[in-house]
């Protein structure tokens, strides 16, 4: 048993080791609150915990208190901060502007080559609001200056509210540069290129029909991947990869499927994909160019002259098409434009995928609770990032009382959706007799 299981935070029943284990199961392994409670119960069979197993409500309060502590603890005022900004929207009218940050002085070479992790960034601000527009985002960013000072860089997608707020912020603070996140740029580039491409539209329709026809059949192992209604062009490569593999399967159908009856059914149902052979080849080349650009920017960032290295990285085959040439130059032009914002000897961050990853984990956790609407569980976002050591946990639990978190949630959210739903659907029990119970009929 770790010695930390014998250390107890001030005025706490449960040990520091047990509380930290609970938090790591949530923020690292993304185990739900009730799942953490069950895991703890199982662990008692192998480890002699001295205290009883805490309920899922205790795990929730520990998570929120650590999130509140990380969010509100003082940050270093400096001129080398990078802000990673995004707006999360879920069920209901509430939106939440989140700003994560890191300092260039802490972004060393090994981290650059691997990309950012959740532990590398610090929560700067978290602002749930009923309404959001460019002016509101600008005011929220101005407020964040109080914590870190004016940042050197802001990186975000091109969402209308966020982009308008950042542009106004930069007008007031010209020392800050706005970088357009590489993943969102490439998704928009692909959308402009393919949304009116009749061959691509037809391919997606055929794939959708094939998935529906094969989903509950013995041939479901060959079905296309599900096509997302949102972020479709961020995941275009999944569908194209399936198409390329399916073509290879069809080319070796007799070897892959010895049964003549099964082979006949597959050939009849999948014959449509053969007409897309040339298109799939071209789409695959384009998506490889996109993937190489995203990986390069994510790991290397933007620095003066970085487009030169990308040019050699994006070399085309001996028989390029007009479209692959055009897409290659669009990617190089984007990297060149963004790199011009970097000063000599400086490297700017090029990807905001870390905040997208945090939002994805948060939405996975949140789905268990308020049917996707924003609640006080939004404090899980700052709890997920930066270092979650036992020292941090101890400081958080001793510095942030439960009442402070409850007061914050009440001021920001009021009644939760669960409480409102319970009140709306509760029927008051009337024990009095109805006045017309014994009324005689005429």
C-alpha cells in the first residue's frame, strides 16, 4: 500500500491516495462517476482500504473542487503566453467559452515534436453564458488578461463568434497574433473542394445505402463506416480508406471469398465501387497531403521559412492531377501565410487539437448526467488539464470548500436541467376530497 493512503487532507475522511486515485480514474481514464465507485468496491477485495468506499457524489465533489482550484489559482503574468480558445455548445441555451494556455518558455523541443497533451496546458478562463457573440467573446478575452497578461498568440478555429471576438481583441492588442488551427483549415479546404463534387456526393450516397443494406447481414464486416452529420470533412479519410481497401478486396475477391454464393452476392452489391477507382486514387493522394500538413504543423508549429520544408514533404507523384496540384499549393500557401506572423527565432503553435480533445472527453463524461446540457460539471474541463499530482489535489481540497463550488454553480447555472425536469414532471398529491365527489347527478 502506498504511504499516501495514510495521509489525509485536513478535515477529510478519505485518504489523499484514495482521492487522487478517484480523480485519475475520471480525468485520465474517463471513467464515469458511478463507474469509479464500482471500481473502488472491486479494489477493496485486493487492497485493504481502512475507510468505507465513498459514494459517486463524493467523487463528483472532489472533481469539481480540483477543477475550481486549477481554474482560479494565480497564473504567472508574462508576455509569452499562448491562448487556445474555443466555444463549446451542447443541449440547452448555455454556451461556454474556454481558454487554455501555455507559455512558450515551457514548450520545449521534445513537447513540440510530440504535440501537446492535456497536462501541458493550464486553464485560463471558463465562462458559461446564455448568449455569445463577437462583442461578448472580446469582453471575455479582455477579462482573461488579468490572469496572464496580453498573450503573444491566440489559436482557434474560424467560428463566427470566436473569430469576431479575437479580431477585435487583436485590434486593441497588436502584439498578439491570431493563428487559424490547421485541422479546421484543412476541413474547410476539403469542404470547399468536395461539397459540389458530383462524384464525391454519389460515392457517399452509395456508401450510405450499402451500410443500411448490410448492417444486419452476414456481410456487415464489409460495411462502410458511419458518416457523421457534423465534422464530416474532418473524418473524410475514414470513408476514403474504406473505399480503397474495398477496391483491393474486390480485385482479389476469388481469393478472399472462396464460397461462390457469397462471392456472387458481394459482387452484385459492391459492383458500384469499381466506377470510383480513379477518383479514390486521387482522393487518397489529397488526403495524404492533408495528413502530412497537419502532422507537420502539429509537431513543428509555424516559424520563418517552415513552408520550405513542407514543399519537399508534399512532393507529388510523376502524374499529378490538376486537383492534387491545386490542393498542394493551397496547403503550402496556408503554412506560408501563418508562418509570416512568427518573429525571427520564434515558433508559433499551429494546432488547437488539445482543446478539441478535452471537449471530447468532457462531452463523454457529461453524457452520463444532464442529457448533454451544461451544468456545474463544466468544472471537469479545468480538472482534466495541467498536472494532477497528489500535492495539487491536497492543495485543492484544503483551499476550496464545498460551499464555494456550490455557490459558483448556483450563480452561473441556477437550477440544473435535472431539477427543472423533476419539478416539471412532478404531480402534486392532493389528499383532499374532490368537491364534486358526492354530487348527485341530475
